[in-house]
C-alpha cells in the first residue's frame, strides 16, 4: 500500500521565535517547526519522520499510551502493562519500562549534538524501540507517544486500544521545567519563571497543551479510547484500575487489584524504578520521579504568575467543556 501523504502543514517558526528557542534549546541546531492548524512546536527533525510515523501499521492487539509530556505517562504505562500481562510483577521489576514500551517518535526528539545514545547503559536508555523498528516487534506491542492524535496513524483508534492521560497544565509546566533540566534540554540556570513564560507562549516542545488534550477529549466516546485524568489517578486509583481492567478486557479479584494499587503508589514506584538518569539529584528536584502530586504547582508560582496561570487556564477552557477534576487534598 502506498504511503499516505502527511495531511498537516509543517512550517518554520518565526525568526523571533527561533531566536528565543535557540537561546534555551542550545543542543538543537536545526530550526524548530510548527505542525498543523494548532501549530504544535516540534524540533526540525520531526519533519523528516512525520510521514513515516503517520503511516505506521497499527495492530489490533497494540496498546498505546498517549499523553502530553509529564502528564502521568510512566504511571499509566506501568498500570496498563501489568493489567495486560497478568500482573507479572517479576518481569516488571526486572525489565526497564523503556524496554517494555517503544517510544514511537523518539528519533524526532533527539538533538544533533547528542551522539552515542546506543552505548549508554540500558537503565539510562529513553527507549530501545521506536517507529523505525516497530514493524519487527513481536505482538502484543506496548507503545507510548507524546504526539497529538492528529500526528499518529489515522487508523489508530479504529484498530488498537489507546489510553490518553490528561493533567492540569500548571502541574505539567512545573514537572516539565525540571525535566528540561534533568534531560539537559535547558541549562540549570534557567528559572521556572522563564520556563512558564515560554510555556504559556507555546514555545516549549509539543505545546500548545490544550489542543493536544482537546483532540483526545473529543474522541473520548470512541470504544477504543480510554480518557483518564491524572487527577483521577490521584483521587481514586482503585477506580482507574477498574476502568483500565474493563477497557483491556481483564478481570482480577479485589485482592489482586488492591495489591496492584499498592505497587502503583508513587512512593513505591519511585523506590523500585529501574529508570536511572545520569544527572538526577533530589536536592534540586531533577529526578525522573519527582513528587507526583496534583495541585503542587501553587508552590512554584508567585502571586503574579498564579494570576497569569488562572487567566491562561480560564481562557483555554472557554473553548471546551473539558474540566480538570478537583484534587482531594
């Protein structure tokens, strides 16, 4: 079958935007691009791979986890994998999640100045598989992506199971700020106030966040899409486990689900995680598993930023009936 033409326009950012982006994303040489009518921000590499990703063959037994970055991806990956694999805690503990899941678009995110990715220790690898070797992976495949649904294969929802996780953008911004330092996208000197300014101006990777979420929200009634809020996982993990079990067609006893909930507690996952990042430090919050708390964003916003954030969220919520759940403190 001939490849389908990628349907969304890919164009350069403005000269002014590129100057700002180059100041912060120093390891990217190629100019950034905007994708589609929502103007998603992506590295220049993405335009080389967009068509191939869009034309991926989707299998009926695939399980995809799709999120905006830092929205609870790893938490849901672990939940879904364990549910689908008969609560195989032994394999889960022994095998990095980066080995159990392919990171679909990973090559489009790598920077020109980072080489030798395949030589780093397994526990430090972001992924072992991506769109380039997905056709060779054995089924069932477990896949994660931070692309919006519009950038993924058009046959996805009609073929495979997709779980989308959404999180309050203010908490995402805080977590993504520290992740930018952890993964060396930004220098350590960059303060959160600067990051927030870039975030609300859609000058952070994958942004804007609201259209990304809304694309999935509009499809939430599709039988092959399970839409979950991060805040729901915080408020009532047992209920989310029940929903994931039903969605994936798996049945477990109350005792088994209780054990699963215990193992999925943030503190337990953080302690037992096989994910290791070279420059992690608890002191400055540069850790892959940071705090895992909803509503914690208020600790990082001064009064002016809080007002900006409230206005930013309110403005974007005017365009949708989607609302983030209240967090049970």
